[in-house]
């Protein structure tokens, strides 16, 4: 029995979105076969019709990327070392570019004690990539699965596939941070939400999917609507069921005037069976003010005492300086108060493009597109009143003319203030999904009621150094062992916007303890390059937030918290 080495997801210059395409169906088969604790080898992929856009050498790079994604994503998977695997293949004369037989794979399995082997071919078809892959059982000497998938790019598609593939397996990092989560969405379902409801619905589902699928957290998701026509009791709850959540969200639509917030918040704090030991948070998503709110702050204090962080999200045309209810709630419970930003491109009478933005009920313009708008237009901070926008945004003052802000009517607002008619307008975008993620991740990574860090570590790549908090004893031991180590080690980092930092960003270590042979050149970078290309590293790459790897060294380790008695 023989076949050409054609089966599996391959890596290319666009590797960014196709990685998960392959891993999803393959791991699904592995799960069905109950072999996730067996060792799986991922062979270098063969590239069909190599070109400048997809070179033959990228076959091995893609296999490493696929191995890295599997190792980083889930603790149950045992993936063979790419370095050792390639050594075994050379010793047996197995060439990824040649025909590979069942006997070849059986010999390879016996030599390396690999239980399963994944191998495949990647082809570029116009602007897309196609992979054909097989999963081979060395014990049974047969192919367990055969798959064919395609995608326009590689990384983002990989994320989607990984979510579906690893539903039942916990994420390594999440297992430390939150094994259980109680998350309540208290959502303004008045008519003021009509324009944003589609985005809010997708964002609620996306954040829930991240908790359940990507992070593998045991999650109870509550949806509590409010308006003068929609009662809090008409909401619903789901437990780890994204399918139920999708169906129930699809059945909800805005109705009625603004009101009823106090009753909804009271219902969330008092009536939800918050679990002991779970991470607890309430996310309020508002599109209008709180005209009848009287006791919201009181329930914010109650929530804080019970370890429930209340995060406020202000959308629509809500002005920072008018409604302070969400600000007080966040202050009382240890949550955050964030605003939704909007962007729309319009064209004036001369055909020139004007970029319009809105956040906190304030309208801005710029001649050039500002990519960072998704990170927020106004400076971050708990006190949101009188916040300043970046230098690239020019404010168009609506309040001086008594004009009510409305992000869904920015072209008309622009014309009324500037007397510059708009002939055409593009699609309106918002960052609701990113704002929800920022609020929730603060709680998942140590919001209200969390213990402080044990200490901090000074990490360098030889050019730039940064301090990072050390959250637990395991991390502390790891960095202590690496201090003074003569060779650099691979460290996976996530880049986050942080105006208070020297470079305007923070470097957050997320993946450690991986050997260098798992890290392909496609995900390697330097801190200097990150500083120069902030937006790229924050938005492109493997997973989201993207994980990039640096060659790191530990310069200093400082302990500030107690390590505890080892016997406990």
C-alpha cells in the first residue's frame, strides 16, 4: 500500500489562517478514537506545485506551526518533538517530498514510539490554500481519517477550527485562571439598541464561545434584558451550550423605551445562583441613559462584596459626561467602564474621503484612516469624563449646536456642523467585540477579589527589557531557573495597548516551557520589531490575541508575595 504524501494542512506565507483548518477535523477524529493521550507525530508537509507564494521549504515550517498550535492549545494532547521526529525520519530515509508507504510509517512509529501520524499536502489554488491530510494509526497500520479543506489564508481559519476541535479539552492557561465562570450580560433592549443589536449579539456569542470553546471553562451564561417593555425575568441562561445560546439570542429583539435598569441589575445580583469559587462578572451593555436609575450604585457595592465585577459598556450616543451610573458601578465593584467606538468613511461633494469616528457621544474626523480606532479613540481610564482623543483625531463639537449624538447618523451630523455635504457613505463599523473581550479578560486574568502577584520578572531579548508580574509559584520557579541561564529560551508573548507604558504597549508572557524546535520562524519576532509594528503584532498572528515568540533571557526576579507552605 502506498500513497503520495498528500494529506494535511500546510504552512505558507499566509500561514496565518489555515493552520486550524486542518487541526479541527484531525483532532475531532483523534477525540473520537480516544487517543488524545497517545503521542502524535506531525510530519513535514509536502507542497504541491511550489512557488514563491508557497515554497517547498515551508512544508516543515507548517508542520512545526501545527505542532505548536496543538501544544499551546490543549494540555491533553501529546505532540512529538519536531526536532526528534525529523531526526527519526532522516535515519529511516523517509523523505516528505517522496512517496510514503504504510510500512514507512509503521517503521517510523516503532522507532519513535509514535501512536498516530499526521501527514499531508498543501496546494495554493488562486488566492486560496487547500490541504489534503490523513491520520495514520501505527498500531493498526491503517488510515483512520482522510480530510480535504481549503481557506483563503491560514491563521484566522486555524483559530476557528481549533475552537471547534478542542471543545472538550481545557486550555492550559485557563486551567490555572478560571475553571468555572458565571457571566451575566445585562443588556439594554430598548429601541435605542436597534442599530447595534446585530453587533452586540455577535459579540455576546463570540465572548461566550471564547470562554467555553477556546479556554475550555465550565461556563454559565446569563442574558438579562431590560427596557420599559422587556422585563428582566424574560431572560435566559445556558450552561456550556453555544448552540442554545445562538438560538436564544436570535429570538430576542429590541422593544420599548429606555428604563428598567435597576430591576435588571437587582435581578442579576440577587437571583442568579452565583457559584462559590467561580469567576463572577456582570457586563452591562447600554445604548441609552438610565433615566429611572435610583439604586444601581447600591447593587454595585453588593456585587463587589460578593466578588462579582460589574463592567459597563456604553454604546450608541451615550455621552461620557451625562450618565455616570456605569462609572459608579465599576468603581464600587472593581470593574471597568468602557465605551464603544465607531468608524465610517464618507465622501464629500468633491469625491474626497473623510474618516468619521465617534465614542462617548463625541464626533471626530481625520483625513487618513486611523487603524488604532478599534483600541479606543479616547484615552482609557476609569474616569471617562473630559477624556482626550489622540492627535490624529479632530473633534467636531456637536453639543455647541445642541445636536444629539448618534453613531448611526454620523454623515448627517457631520454635514449639519461643517456644512460640507456628504454624497456617499461607506459601512459603519464598531469595536463592540473588542470592548467586551477587554472587559471580560480583566476578570478572567485577575479582576475583583483576585490575589496579587507573587512578584515580578525582568525579561529581555537583548535589545529591550520589560518587567512582568509573576502570578503563581510555578511561574516563579520557572523564571528563577532561567535566571543566569546562558542560552535564550522561547517565550510566547501577547501585545496589549497601554498608553502608560514607555512604548505605548505592554508585553504579556503567555506561553513558556516550550522547546525551540516547536517554534517556526513564522511566529518569531523581536521586541524592537514589535515596538515598530505595534498594530501588526496586536492584530495578526496565531490565535487571538496573537501569540508571538521571542528569544528571551531573565535578568532579574523579585518576589513580593508569599509562596506558601509547600506541604499545603
